[in-house]
């Protein structure tokens, strides 16, 4: 088990992967000015990738931090977006 601390304040106190939500907003801002539907595939791809990455990162953190990560998940129940997911 790792002895480092997990943040439960700031953005990481609202959701465990809040930075991925910000990255999705950037991807959306890139494609909003576009008119073709194919350009929105970038946003869709990054959204699917980020959701998959959330679960993959949590699996690694559970292995790395053990019971500390379980307690962290209890304190910060949302993964991606506060009060939604």
C-alpha cells in the first residue's frame, strides 16, 4: 500500500476525475464552430475514451492505494461530474 495522500479538497473533492470533464469541454469547444457532423466524432471519441479511462485509472488506484482508495471513494462519490456521474 502506498503512503502518499489522496486529495479530497478542491476539484478532487467534488469528483475524482474532474480534469477529464475539463478536457471534454475543450474538445467540445473545438468542434462547436464546425458544421459537418463528422467533425463531432472527435468529441464523441474523446468522451468514450475518457469514460473508459476513468474506470481504468480507478482500477489502478485501487491496486496502488488499497483501503485508502476505498475510503477516498466514500468521501468523493462522483467519478466524472459532480452530482451526475
